[in-house]
């Protein structure tokens, strides 16, 4: 389960960075924060 959360977190953070480069600041920041919260090193919403 931790590996799946890690993969989801990486995808969210990469999507957030891409959104930031496209000029969508709020959406990009939200995706990065969500990725950090979901990741196994962060505050997981599943535990």
C-alpha cells in the first residue's frame, strides 16, 4: 500500500509542477500540497 501511495504522490507533484509552468498557479500549488499529504512520508489521508 505504501508503494501505491508513493506512486500517487509522485504523479500529483509532477502534475502540480507542470501546472505551475503552464501558469495555473493555484491548481499547481494545490496538486503539490495534495501530493505531499498523500505520500507515505506525509500525513496520509488513508491512515
